C-alpha cells in the first residue's frame, strides 16, 4: 500500500503532506471472520494547472502495475471540475486519486490482514 501511494505521489507531481502520522490502523474482520487490521494513509497536495494530465499520468501508472481503474470527471457545485481515478484491486482495498486546480488528494485503504489493531496503535 505504501509503495503504491508513494508512486502515485511521484507520478502526480506536487508536494504531498500526509493527513496522519504514517499509515493509520483500524480494526476489521478478515474474509474468514478473524480479527484483523486495515490501514489508511491519506495524502493532500496543492492543485495542479492541468488536473486532466495528472489524472491521465496516475491512471496510466496504475494500469502499468496491472490495476483496474475507473476514471470520472464531474462538475462540482462551485463550477470546478473534479477529476478522479479509483481502483479496487488485489494490492489495496480501495485507492482514489482526485485532482482539481485547487487541490489533489489520495485516499487509500489497505486490505484487511490478520492481527490486532492494538498492536499497531502508537502510544
């Protein structure tokens, strides 16, 4: 998950800041019903002059890694066009890259793995 996020930041360009102090753990249930842990690690950056080009770079990089992607461009209430590409795949539960001229974001959730969330909480 971390390498996919780092690669996405590099391909998209810009100066990225994590919204948490590293990947953030949360409890989950594995497909077999065991106690598990999942991680999120969201990032934010300033917008880009050409969000469509950033979207195309990220989409291409993910496809090169074998991820299935879904792209979307929607007009927001403020008139800004939000460009998004997402994937639900074998490497992560979900990842979403969004770009406008004001801001870029990466939202990611890892797959659920066996473990206890308390083992990963920083004290």
